[in-house]
């Protein structure tokens, strides 16, 4: 009973995620939305991938530009395992295919980690970037393992399920992804509480001092890199089961950039930050990309804004409100937020309108598309839409700047009040978040 009381948030999230696909359920036809299930499954896979990346950057302070190598190689290993099971080489339950990908990712994590962890900081980042380009080039050259541009195709219906599931429907695959996502997240959470997780934080903060007291920072980096490869490989194995194909894109720099974006936007200082960042990034990629040709620009601007004004990410913004919440004065922020919302919305609308006007003037015109709002076609060559967009952006920015000053003043007052109530702990934010 005490364990249930302590871990009730995990159980609540599991129930919510199991119920969420039914929000898009077609009751007339009696089937789930394939797009919604695939999108949720993609979020689950990318959440594992981002959390494994945070084991390097958030815990050990290692900025990697080639983390997709571990994800992709784990996916390739899982794909070959699936094909061998299909031809009868050996027997393996479908539910353990992600574990095969994890073992493959762990193997390559140790092999590559032995090389890259000899350095740290900028040198480590540059070596991982070179390693990523090397593996991407090899994926097009060594056809026996990588399959070239066509990749490796699989059939996830292996009839080896220990639960009797065929995995022909996206709903069954989603349940499998959800189960492995919770298992991987729980194991990575437990790893942060182990001696290795603690000494990884120590080497991140001051590797000279950790070395002085008798620890080998290079060995800590190697073990952390290897474990990160294991969990990234689990994500790769799930990727194979979802899409039934793995190509060289899974080891590309673009896939590594997705993990970097998710961790930075969500916040590397907190364990659940990468999950929040994953939700934002996947929704931008899968949702906004259907609505706009300039979705990559929105992702880039969001990344820049987060790095400049909220380096702690979304989880850091949430943590900033904790002292005020403990003081019982969080409701006093409702009015300042409500007053700041209209100018912020005006700035957002002006920016989006400018971007879309520019996009439809160039890319949209080449594709023969027309820019329409509410069914009304907007002439992108006319001056009036540009004037309206620019005016909304400028006036909203000036209005938002004025409201931000009063908001900051009220925020400082609440923080001072929280300090007087002794609700702010004398600890570094990254220590509390970790």
C-alpha cells in the first residue's frame, strides 16, 4: 500500500496513456485512429531515446552530436533478429525484440564509447559528430548489414508472442511500446539513484575533484555511454516494430538533432524534462508539418528562445513556480499571466502570419498552393497582409514588454515572500531537479 501511495503518479500516467487513444476512437466503425496510435507510439520511442541522451548530457555533462548511432545500430540489430526468427534460425518472443536492440546498442555503445570517452567537453562532441557521419556513410556502403538506401524490411507478425498477441494492429503495438517505455523510464530513473549516477553527476560538475578522491572519470563516462546505448537500442528495437523497416536515416545527424532538441526544450536538469521536450518536438514534426511548410523554422525559433530565455527548459519553468506554490501564493500569479497572455498571443499570431506569408510567396507559389484563412484566400503579394502581420508583431511586442515588467516585479515580490517563509531550499536547481 505504501508503494502504491509513493508511485501513484506513474500509475495515473499509465492509465491516462492507455485511455488517450480512445479519444480518437471511431465508434461507428469500431476501430482506433491509426494516425493517433502511430503518433503516440512515436512519442513513446522518442521519449526513451531522449531519456537515454539525457544520461549523457544531463547526468554526465557530455554533449553528443551522434547519439542516433546507438539508436540506429540497435534498430538494425533488432531488424536482423526479427528476420532470423521469421526464417526459424532461433525462437524469440516478439515482446523481447526491443531487448535485442538494447543489447546491440549496448555493444556498440561500449565499442564506440571506448574511443570517444577518452576525451570530454568540446573534443567529445566533435568526436561523436565525426562518428555519426562515419556510420551514416557506412550505412550506404556495407549492404550486408545496413541494406543500403532501401534499408532492412521486417515483418513484425512472427507468431511468437508469449501473450498470444499477433501485433497486426497499431493498438497492440502501442501497448507494447507503452510497456517498454515505462520499463525503460523506471530503470533510467533508478540508475540516477545508483552510485554510478551520483559519480556521473560529480564528474559533470568537477571531474578534477572526482579524480582526486580516487574515481576514474574516463571509466565513469564509458559506463554511462554504454548504458545510454542500451536504452537507445531499446528505442531502436521498438522503432523497427512500429514501422517494420529501418534505413540509414535512423543513424543520421537529423535523428541526433531530434534528441538534442527534445532534451534542451524539455530541460536537461530534470529527469522528466526530456519527455516534455519529446512531446513538443514530435507534435511539431508530425502535426505542424501537415499544416505548414515552414515547420522547421518554428522548431528552430523555439529552440533559440528556450536556450536564450529559459535555459532550464520546460521542466525548469515548472520548477521555478514550486517555491511560490509551497508558500500557498500561486493563485496570485493568475492575474499577471492573464494580462500577459493577450500580447503574447498577438506576438505569436504576427510572427506566424509573417512566416506563412513568406512561405506561400516562395515555396507555396512553386507548389501551386494558396494561403487561406477561414476559407478566405489571402493575396500574399498585396501589402495589406504584410502590414497587418508586422503591426501585430511590433505592437504585441511593445505591449508584452510593458506587461513583462509588471510581471517581473510581482514575481520578485512573491519570491521574496517565499524566502521569508523559508520554503526555498538552499540547494542548486540542478541538484533538486536531478
